[in-house]
């Protein structure tokens, strides 16, 4: 595999694990506010990010590439209002999308079609992640302003269940 593509994928493992840590911190914030449904939503989100990291880890190993695990940064976002994690999540997903697109372009530039095909799943996944984040902001704006609406929204988010990624390597 091209050294640059391999290095970018290796770095993306770290970025996905940081994402998991960031979402766990969002879950942590909502749990401390007594919003167990929101906490559940982000705890599952954190699990999904760990899955993303492991898919890339496995893909590199399947292609006989060396994986180097680096330190995971401390979650550094400060949350004050109940809306703060929601907007931070959307911004973060937009950033992750740009990272995935960057690796995709690097793989395309060297005709690495295997990596391009692998990343197709991530491109689609990022579209879903951005939509979910943006939908949640809209729901919070519409219903989160009063106690009853917030209670209902918290209940809805509490029903989310974890499912393994649809991509199997
Ligand atoms: Fe793995 Fe939410 O991007």
C-alpha cells in the first residue's frame, strides 16, 4: 500500500478513537444532568466510533500494513447548555467527513481501488452521521425548550439500541 495512504488510515484509527472518547464525554455530561436518554444515545455513538476504528485497524492488518497506536487526546470541548454537545457533535462529524474525503482522494490519486472501495462505506456512514446530528439539533430546537418536550425527547433517545456495523471485513 502507498505509504501516505497507509499513514492516513493509521491516523484515522486515532481520530475515530478520539471520537469515541468525545462522545463518551457527551454521554457523561448528559448523565450528570439526569438525562439518561441523551446519555444512552451518546454512549451508543461512542461504541460506533470504536467500531469505525476497528474496521480501519482490521483493514490495515488484512493488507499486511503495520499499525501504530498513538495516544488518544483528552476530550477538550466545554459543555454548558444542553444544546452544546449537539452542535459540537455536528461540527465534529463535518470534520471527520473532511478527513475521510481526504484519505479517499489520496487513495484515488495512487489508483488504490481497494482502499477506495473500503472507504465507500465510510463516505456513506458520514452522510448518515451528519444527518443524525443535524436532526437532533432540529428536534432540540423544536421540543427541548420546555420540560415536557425535553422529557419526551429524552425518552425517545433512550430507546436507541446498539447494532454492529453493516460493513464486515
Ligand atoms: Fe466515525 Fe462519527 O465518525
